[in-house]
């Protein structure tokens, strides 16, 4: 299953839902959308919404095939599946599970169900699921739904804190670019809204190396800013502790999976660049950076070495090695670049990116970044930006660094992309 695609579809569906008169109405609309739009993809055939009142979860609404359910029914907080949902965020069970009350579930017409908790445990959304859906796929998918539900509920309460989120985001962007060997580095990021979910960073690794990271957190606003901050801190603490790249990514994934303060999902590429051109990297579900080989003018894509961070606490990650020769270029980006649309609905796409990189292969990293960003902006003129846009270019010039060359400061956070 393509989890990045599913995440985008869920977010797009739920972001289109207008807030109701109260949180329950909003969550009810979300439940209807999940059952109606993801029946075939996730095997969800019905569902029920419970809200915590005192120490019981009281049934509020039914969806899909579960619409006709006893109103006012309540389930104690101590009920096994609910306790597991609160502890783990997501639970999947059938009538054979010893923690399940068979009489209660039979009364509701349930044979197999999954439940997610969100809103700091204020709500439980229980789904009736088809018996043939694979458990692993379903748990990861429901983890995505839970995170988006959390985002939806929290956004009703926290939207006024956007300026604080922007301050957080601004504070973690690097102030300067690395100066190692014959590398030349430049980057730009532009949020689609007041605060976006894109992020890039550079880490010093002694005199002969540096780390480069680019990430795309799900959602926008304060929750995305908090998630980006967690990635920033976790990555720096892990690398600073001299852990191997794959172990750092695995630990960061576990931290994000347990987080209750953010939307929880992020794609991340992190690579370590040595002065001799040796590169070790890990790619957690991020769009594959492009390696332009100067000698052959061909491209290699740095594919994923593990899934996006957050949905599964025990997801494995591996690392890979490549060599960057003098004249080569690395192009790191978020999908807001290639998925930008023109007035006819066509995507900017990687082919246009490749043509620009070939045309600018002998130009500076700064010129290349600015050209890509301006080309995307021109291409999508008149259309609101659908996603944040971030570009990082890393070149090996093949020339010794001029000690008198002025240090290029990193630009500040750009204003939201104009529609």
C-alpha cells in the first residue's frame, strides 16, 4: 500500500470538511467522510463515535452500516479495547480477542473492529472493518487517519497560534550554509500558508563533512511546526550522540509515533557528505533526491530506504552509500515542487526539474535554486499554492574553496506563496 498517497488523500478529504457548530459535529463529519470515501481502500464499512463523559465513553453517532445503533450506549474507560486504544492510539480486535465483550459487540452487530483515540483521549472512533483486510495495512492506515483526526480537532482550537508556529519554524532554519571541501550549498523554502510543514537543516560533522536533511511534515500550522521541531531536535541529538544514521532514524520514528502533540507523520531524507565525495544516506519515504552525474549528464534517484516516520513504531530503516564526483549535483526537494499545477491542471513534474538542472549544471547552487523556484511559480501563476515548496542544491565544484570568498547567509523564511 502507498502510505504517502493514502496520507495525502486522507488529508485532502478531511481538510475540505468545514468545522461544525461544535467539535462533535466536526468529528461526526470526519467519520462520515472516512466511511464514505475509504470503504474500498481500507475495508471500512461502518463506524461509531464515542465521547468521554466522566469515566465512560458515550456513543454519539453511527456511520455507514453502523448508523442504526442504540443511542446513549456507554462503555467504561476500563473496557479492554478502549484501554488499548488510549495507550497505543490504535487497536484492532475481533470477537476471539479475550479482552472483547462479545455480548456488547454482538449488540452492535460487530464481528471485527478497529478503534482510534484522539483529541487527548476525548474521543474514540470505532470502525467496523472487512475480515479480509490485512491487519498490518489496516493498523498503519488507521494510524494515519488518527493523526489527521487529531490535527482536525486541534486545528479548531489552535489556529490563533499561527504566529507562534512561524516563530518556531524560523528559529530552527539554519543561519548559514556548510563550507566543506569543494561543496557549494544553497536552499530556499516557501510555505503555502502562514506556517508550513517543510524543513531543511545542515549539521556540522567535523572539518571534513556535513549532514544535510530535508523533511515534509503532514499538515500546516502549529502542529506541523511542533512536528518539525521534534524532527530537528531528535536528528541533532541522535547525530550528536554519534549513532549510525539508520539507528537515528529508527529512534526518531519511535519518538514521533508516540507523540501526542503533532500530526505525527513526516518524510525525511538525511545524508552525510564527506569532503572526498563519499555520501551515506537514509531516506524515510521522502521524494527521492536527484543525483546529476556531470560526466554522463544522467540522473540517479535516491530512493526510499524505509517508510515515512510515524505510522509504525518498529519500521526498519537502512542506509546506502554513493559517490559524488567533482561537477556532480544533488537536488533535494519536497513534493510541492513537482506537484505544482498550471491553469490546465498539469503537474510541473520531475522532467521539467531535470531540464533546468541540466541547463544550470555549471551555474552556482544559489542560481539553480532560485531558477527552480521561479520556474515553479511562473508555471502555476494564478493558482493557489497547494503545498509548501522547498529546494536544496548541493554541488561539488571541483575547485578549491577561495578563502576570501564571502560567506553566503541562509535566507529567512519566505512569506506564504501568493495565489
